[in-house]
C-alpha cells in the first residue's frame, strides 16, 4: 500500500468515521463475531471500514443495502486477517478491487484439462467466483446464508481463493505462508487430509465437510477455510493437524470463541442447492 493511498484513507476516515452505533449492531447480530473481545471487535470494526474504502461494491440495480449490510459483509472479509498485522491484512486482499453482487447462483460454461491432457467441458452452477486480476463475484442469496456457525460462508470461500493466489497467482491450495510455516509441512498436512477425504468418497461414506471440496485442492483449501471460521469443531474433529496448521496460518483460533456459545447455535446448513 503506497503512501498516497494511505493518505487518502486517513483523509477519508477523518471525514467519514466508522459509525459506531451501526458497528455495535453488527457485533451483536453477526454470530461469527461471538466471543471476540472488545479490543478485537474494535480492531475488526476499523479494518471492516477500511475494506469498504478499499473495495468497490457493485450491487444489482434493484438492491439497496444499508450501512449495516455493507459492514456485515466487510466484517466477514476482515475477520480472516484479524490475527495478522494491519499491513499483512491489507496485502492479503492482493489484486482485489471490486466485489460484484449478483441476485443468486449463476451458471458458467467451464473448460478444464485433466492430468492426462483431456479437455472436459461442462456447465457449473456457482455461488461465487474469483480470478486473478478480477473481481470477487458473490451471490446475494448465498451472502444472506453466510455469517452463521454452520460451515457455509460464500464470502470466506471466495476470499480464501484470493489468499490462495498470493502464493504464486495460481489457485492450488498453496497461499503465501508466514516464515514460521514450512511449505513442505503445509503441503504434507493438506495432502494427508485431501487423500483421506478422497478415500471417504471412494468408499461411499458420508463426507465430514461439503463434498464440493473434493473437486480440486484449491476448493479443498477454500472449503476448509469456511469450516475453520464457521464450523471449527467439525474441522478440528476430523483433521486436528490441519486445523492446528490453519490456527498458525491465520494466527487465531475460532474454536475457542465457538465453544462457549455452541449450545446456543443450531447446526444446520441453509445454503441453497
């Protein structure tokens, strides 16, 4: 982030301070924020407000969003980097400049080449999508289903792909890692979980996380990030080593926040088919 942009932010923030009353409403109504201390909520509020400064939000023409709705979206983005320094959290947005919200799930015609050089074409229904150098596209219907402790969060999923791209601009489940995490440890830990997950599918058993994670290592990483923040007990219960690795990567432990409130949240996944 350059000096000029930092000055723009400081001037904008002075003219448009975080609306504290609205932020307090978000803190009390967004389940994923349960258990955060007052200092962390204050940090998250400022970072969420900066996300709204940094990223352009394009909405469907017929949709009008309140400031609270904007902050609720931004808070789930900023939550991912809450354990990081301000600089690292901003850098994690990478090339992202815009979020495009569409009314609902949308279809894309996809061409993919497999490991044997065979091209496959198919139509894919998506709740969101991300590309290097492009915007993050999110389904409004799925945004409304995000923010609970149920393992589904399209916002975290798509921004996990953006984190993934910080490694080598590719989506391969290998984001840029802090100095205290060995890339081989990361790869080995994820591959053990990935292979165990594939084995579960091959045996026809019920999968511990959304089976969409089986489509590609990048999707496995993104879905695991969803569960890390919104169903940490399920992820830790199946792959404790992977969960511990994500604790180190994100420098936070959502399970500690979730446990005291677990009995008050109904575990159900309302994500539309």
